[in-house]
C-alpha cells in the first residue's frame, strides 16, 4: 500500500538477504523446472497424512517470535480493518493478536480441526491446494497474504502464486516464510534434496514470483530474520503490481 516496512530483526549481510541482489537483475526467461522437480517420496493424497490434527510448533520459540515481529511490522503499515489471508495455516498463525482488532483474518489449511482452534481466525477454509489451487475468494480481496513453513510442499506453485496474486489487492504484499524443517516425505524434490540450503530455496521462491504470473509482482525482497540461536527464519516478500505492469510484461 505504498508504505515502507522496516524489519529491525533483519540481517542484511546474510546469504539469503543478498540472494536477490546477487542475481544482478538476471532471472530465468522461462519456467526453469520440470515435473520431476516437484515429485515427492510419498505421492499418496496429502489428506491422508494430514487427517489427524498436529497441534505442534515447527520452529523453536525464539524463531517464531521473530516471525511474529515481522508480521507486527507489516500490519503496523496497514489501515485499520485490513484483511489478511494465511495460506497453508494451522492451529496458530503467529500473528500479533493485539493488532488484529477489526481485521478480517482468514486461515486456510488441510485439517479443519487445526483451523478450528486457531484463536485469531475470523474465517476458516480447508482445501488441498495440490489438488485444486483455485481459491474461493474474489479478486483483490486481501491486503496481505502469508504462507509460513509450507512452500516446500506445493507441487504446482505457479498455480498457487497466480491465485495469491489474484486475491491480493493491488499494492498488497505476499510474505513467504521458509526454514530448514519439513516432513521430508511430502516435500518436493527441489526442497527435499538440500533442506538446509536457504539461499537456494530462496531462489526457487523468487522464481515462483517471477512466473506466477509473469510480470505480476514488484518490490521483491529476500530477508534473513533468523535469531542468533535458533532455527533459521527466511523470508521472500513481494507486492502485487498494477494491471498496467502485468499488461506490459505480457507484450
């Protein structure tokens, strides 16, 4: 929405923070992946694995606090009554609860029981994005879309990114958080091969933004907000461009 967001926790000299600038403006002109890149050890329906609720945290407390501080910085730049969509969510969204008064907080995930106990949610929606990426919300609905610690499970990220772009308002921000932990059998190959490769995974996510849809995103940034002692917390953020930006890219 045209507001600058400063992340006090960011390490500007970390490899992840430098990943975008290290490309010196280069990006792949076409989709750089094959179907095999999104293959998984366990190709059974995701609903089987997620049938039972897991009310656990996937990073340590210090790292999750860093993520909450990121959201606090972003939400502080939004108008009151903002709308946020937390994709691939669970029983907790790590949003600062004190900043959500009057906000529309929509949480999406695979397990309804987990979503039902998400204390900050005003709306809940269960859907398997690997079977159907089409989201049920209208165009230009949300000010922010978040996805924390789940990007490694998406088998058709271009479709999900196109939907994120569609439901965001022009000028709205997408925040993708990733780390080194995962259910390895469900992670796609390009993430599962090197789970600790934060810089490499950041480049993958930047490619998702570059092609979902092509020319649809502005202001890309990669940021390392990891605590000194704890699990890594890596971010890739982008802003939905205007319709004219998307039209120019299609020429």
